[in-house]
C-alpha cells in the first residue's frame, strides 16, 4: 500500500461520495484496503475536507478521557470516534483505552518525545578521601565485571567444546 497525499485522499473519497461506485471497487482500483477507505469516508462525513489536512498534535489527558467517555456512553467504534473527534488514527484510541485499563489515568499523560537531555554532573568539593572511595567503588565494580566476563567466557568455551564433541560423534555415526 502506498502513501496518499491529502489531495489524493480527498479525490478518492469524493469519487465515492459523488459517484456510483462501491467502496470495494474504488479500493481495489486505488490499491487500498476497503476498511481504510471506509475510515476516510467517515472522516469526510464528520469533518469535511479539513479532516485530511495534517495536523500534528499532542492530545491532553482531559481530551483523551472525553473521547473514551464518549465512546463508552454512545457505544461507537474507535473508527467512528476517531472520525467524530478528528483523530488521525483509530488505533490511537484503542491504545488509550488499553493504557487506561492497565495503568490508570496517569498512563494517558502526554510524554516528551526525543532524546533525554544530558544531566550535568555536579562536582563535589571534598577531601581526597571522597575521591579515593569513589575510585575504590569503581575499581570494585570493574573487578566484579571482570569476574562475570571471565565466567561467561569459560562457559562459552565449555559449550563450544561440547558442541564440537557432539558434531564429531554425529559424523562418526554417519560413517558406520
């Protein structure tokens, strides 16, 4: 399935609205799923042409709750609800419902996107004793890491030896 521009989507929807073609025939012709085309038609019926203009937005928690409450009270599907509230994806509403069910209302809080900013380390002004304990802590941590890696290495060597031994046994049994 290819991506369609807003203008192309509008043309496809208007082809259904003003034409005499069934959804399945148009969907097959433009190579899009009939359910997606049906969603576009619902969007057009509720919002008009403005529904196809891209608007990137972050939905607030009260808005999400309003959408979910409307859906529960009226019994509308996520597709119809997305069309009514001009939400870009019905799957987003389903995700909101799932998050609310699993983790409560706090899960609906909008989260910042992108990388986290690097926190600046605060330099402590202290005695040599403070720095020496910090160094000892890192040395101890490194020693633990070295021991763990050595055990892992030993394990992998033994595993490799067992695999090679098993392969030799299989080749000997094939020769006989």
